[in-house]
């Protein structure tokens, strides 16, 4: 049985989120929470909330024991990019992509 939490359209680049997700993959949920709280990355703040949500889903929806939970899957997919224009020299315009992410965390119970 798995408990899943999704965060859609997060205004952060998937590349930045992936670095932090690699730190918590296959770790127990309480250890993953400690890692996220002490990681000085912008993505870790979003992932703390998402992990709390996944833990709450596991407890309330699936009657899982919170002390036995671990991060079985976590991944990020690119969301839509907002296109913006940055003025450059000699009247040119360069495109800036403001990227977004769809983040998923899945928790499972250890036997």
C-alpha cells in the first residue's frame, strides 16, 4: 500500500528540485524530514510541506503506521513554462523561460 502526495505547478525549476529529491529517496520518512529541514535549498521548503501531506495521507486514508513509513518513490516532471522577454542590447529581445514543476512523493510501509 502506498500513500501519495502531489504538488502541481510549483514555480521552481525541475532541475533544482531533483537535487533535493535525490537526498531523500529510499530514506525513512522521519529521516527524510530531518534532511529537508537542514538542507539550505529553495526546493526543500516545498518538499517539507509535501512530505507532511504524504504522511498525513498515509495515516488518515490508509491507516499506515507513521513510524514505519519510508520514501519509496519521489520524482519531478516539468510543468508548463511561462515565456517572458528580457530586453538586450541594440533593441533585441531574449526569451526567458520561467519553469514550473510537478512533484510527486510516494510513501510505503516497511514490513
